C-alpha cells in the first residue's frame, strides 16, 4: 500500500473504511523472522491458536506457511512448537 | 458619549455603536457570564458537558437553568472533573453532536491532555474560557496564564474585551470551528470578574437569526452513522502521525481567512465589525501599546489623554492569538517607532511574556522594526490603572526618542521596584 500525502488524509485521521487494518503491513515492524521447517512439522495446530496476529496460514487443517505481511516476529510460535519446526532468525539476514 | 468599549469596537470608529444590521436586536444588561450563557442558549448545542470552576461557574449555572426549563434541547452531562468534561465533549462531538463546554484556570489545566485530543481529532468544540490566574499561590482573579499556557494545544483562540465581544465571539466561534476548511476547537476568552461578573449593556440578536447564522452542524463521518461505520482517534505511528499533524497545521493556517469571512457575514446581521485585531489611533501613531481583552478599554482613555497633549499615541488590541496573524500584526505596527506589549501573564522563560515574544518574532520578518518592550501586569487580578498605562506610554516615548529600549522586560504595578 503506497503511503498517502498529508493533503490526502481525512481530518483527524478518521478511518472511514471499516476493517482496513488488513491492508496495514505490521510485518514491517518485525526484527526476528520465524522460519518454518515443513518436514519437521506435525500440523498439531498449536501455533495458529497461539499466534496473536493470525499470521499462521492454515488450509484443510494443515499449516501452509507464515503471513509475513502481518507477522510481527514475536516468536510465540517457535516457543510453543513441540517439534522445533519453527526457528527464529534475524530479519537482517533477509534484507 | 460612547463608552471605551464602543470606541474600541473593531477598527475603532468613535461613533456610538448603532446597530445597522439586518437582525432584530435588543439591548440588555447582563454579566459577561450571562451574555455567554445567552449566546449558548441561542446556539442550542446538542451536548454540554461541564464542571464548575470560578469564575466560569455562572455560565454553566445559567445555561443549566435554560436546559432544566426546556429553553434548549441540550443534553447536559454533569461530570466529576474537567478532564472528564472535555473527554465527554470529545466523545459527543465525534458521535456527531454540536458540543460546548466552559472553563477557567485550573479547570483548563486539568483538561490539558484532552485539549490536544480535541484538536488532533479535529472536533469543532466551542469553549468559553474565563481567564483566571493559575495556582500557586491560590488565586481566583483575572490574568491570562491559563489560556496563554494552552496556546499551542491546537485550539483557535479569540479574546474578548467586554460582554458584547464575548457574546459575538461565541456565536461566530461555532461557524469558525465547524467550517470544512477548519474543523478545529475554539476557545473564546473573557476576563475573569472584570468582564465575567460585571453587569454591562450589550446588544443581543434574536434567537431565530442566531439559529439561522449557526445553521445545522454537519459532522465529518460521525460515529453514530451506523450505515457508514468509522473509527475516530486511531493509533498512529511514525509513518502517518507527522502527516496528520501537518494537515492539522494547515487547518489552523486556513482558519485565519475563515475567521474574517465569518466576521463579514456576522457584520451584515449586527452592524458590528470584527477583524483579527482592532486598533485605536494607530494609523499615524509614533508609539503604540498592544494589550488584550478588558484592559483595552482603560488604554483607550489614556490614548485620548495623550492625544490631547499632542502625543501620537496608538493602541492595538489583538482578537486572534491562535492562529497568530504575524503578517497582519507586524503590518499594523511596522510604521510605529516604539511599541510596548502589555502581557497579563508571564512565561517564566526568564525573558519576555507570550504576546511580546510572538509579536517581536513577527516584527523580525517584517520591514519596519520598532523598538519593542514588554510590560507584565495585572497578575492574579492586580488592578491596572490609567496612570500605569500612561507610564508605559511615557517609557515607550523615551524608547522612541532614544531609538532603543531602556529595559526590554518590565513588571508593571508590582511592589519593590520590579
């Protein structure tokens, strides 16, 4: 989402489009990136329950990946994983 | 013979204040707080949330009786503090209501945090503010420390010399605040006790005309519009906060023209002229005093006395402090040899008081540079006499002759030789 100029904003920052937080990429805040090891994962579904940002992608009761647009890198998923299938890496490694 | 107040009515015609407007008008005798309460009754706001504080109390007290007697349809919210009063005003305004409150001194200080919220959310709340000193020592009388401290809170600030101006400013404030170019809250100042509690005559326009003038409030994306849901006051980070502040600054910039436009329209109704400032004998003045609010009336009598002696004395009375019309104020004073700014508050910056420092800064950017001095006076309701103001003019004359100030910052009327 390209950022708006000051002339383009609503007065007082009023949000007139409900539910638009989806288009705000909180993933930009991340300093540590969770890396998912697909082969080690047992699809126990603990990480999607614990993720505070709904950033674990799930399809048909299987984990399919991580939504890096919204993951803030808190590391709860890595911490909760019984199979050590998620590892936290420094974001700087990917930029 | 016209009163001082009438003489200093905008741009200072010396003619008596004869109503030439289209509105039906009647002359009444009321206190300043009574005049403000009448203006509020005529505006008939949807919500008033307020907490009592001397000397403002009488405004909301009288207005409450209007509400209790069915003279207005206002929802009165009695709250436990001024912080809550302003918070309730913010909520009601965001919900889409036309909202007013009133306060003084410590009440304004307690609102501090939420004053900025009202301005940042761009909510057009109108608040009569009766000027009173701040503690400590505890004092209930007039000075401008309260509103001057709040001058950077993002509110438009209008100062009134007397009941008439307080009444007129409150009505105009509604239109200024709600204008789509502005959408900012407005404070209307009147001097505690001197104006708030003295009975004066003033002209009131009829209810119907006032209602038509303020017209219907059109809020921006109100919370109660459930067909178009919106969020007010969201969290803002380093990527957008700055842009929102920049657009707030632009609204304040644009408000100057809106203040003038609203004044023009109001003049058609009432015959009373309003501008960014008013002046008396300033056009050909060699020395000038700048002073806010009720002291202007006293200063006019001193100008008359000095003019009789052949001294070219002039007076400037700013009405608008936020936005600060630096260009217009500098232009009004640029031809004067020496200017003394009388401030009824101190900045405690170990230098000059607010009006002096801002006017001096304004003059720096202009062509002419009169020598400028500052007189801090009247703190905590200390009377200022014609002889005090005359002393300021005589000092200013010396400064004009010497081409430099003897002393830049002075305390006027304090015991112990400053």
